[in-house]
């Protein structure tokens, strides 16, 4: 990676509420075709420590996509993407991507955290209007993507979400389609090594509101924003 740039506007894609990230001290890094909040300070060690306890990263600019329809399973299989029978489960696929099966007729696909997997874009390019009852959903344009990490994450969520997200009740790759801070949200557990991690997706129009609510809920646990650099470090 090159040195972090100072503004989010250096790339075509950026966070839906990038000004809030800039106000929090974010510096940005080009990842894939986007500018992603890479760091929030000069001490990488402190930021990684925060991510292990309670951190929130805005990954909204990273590649992702989605598809709906009765024929979604056969069509994805033709693209060499296999998902299991169970809904509300996430299935690793591609080169670091994650296929989240929300229903028998709906799959959300999150690209690799480092932006390196071409699968989301390849699926969009492969879709044609003769794919039967299988239609693309513009997830990258329509929904924010936050990742919350750390051992205190489930305790923080308990303040603003009615679903028990502790490991004994919500295991790795489980999905909850629920309400967080009175806003419809998808939560996908996707642990980073030994560190609990949860992807959150919701309406892009509420990105700033949800960011504020989550940061407020984190104050009690000394949690706060972390950059993608800290998130990637957890995988090691």
C-alpha cells in the first residue's frame, strides 16, 4: 500500500458520510477503486489494540453486490459461487469474499476486506437479462457497510439491538436481519482470527445517523473509529 492520502475526494468512490470520518481524524488510502479510511492516528499499535477491544471501521466504499430471484442459486452456481441451503448464514467464496444468504431468493456478496477479490465486479459483469428470475441489487450504492470488532462488541450491541450477539447465541457466519437503533440492519458475524467481528449493512441514507449512534454506544467501553489498516492486521 502507498502512503495514506489526506482526503476522501481523491477517488471516485468514498464513504457516504466521509466528512464525519475526516472530522474524526481519518486519513484515506486508495483501495480498489475507492478511498477508504485507513488510519485515524499516528500510532498503529494503539489503533490495533482498540480494534481488539471495540472498534468501528467504515468499509462502505469497498466492492460488494447482491442478487435476488427464484433462479439465484442456479445462476450463482454457473458463476462458480456455491452457497449452502441454510438462509441467514454467510459462506466464504472467491478470494476472500463472503456470500450472505438472506433468504432462499436473496444473496448479498461482500468483497474481500482488502479489495483484492474481483468476484463482486465479475458477477455484475456476468449478469444479463436472460439470467431467468435473478436480478442484481445495487448494494454498493444503496447500503452502508460498517465493521465492528472487539471483545466488547456484543456488549455494546446489547444497548441498541434486541438480538443476543454473544458467541453462544450467534456463532461465526450467523446473520441477523434486525433493528439497530430503530433502523433496519443486516448483521453478519465474521470473526477476524480470535477477534469477534460483525459486518453491519443498512440504508445508505442513514449512514451518518448510524455512525453517530454506534460511536455513542461505544463510549462506555472506550471504543471508537479504527481504520482498515487495523482491521486487516487482525487477520494476521
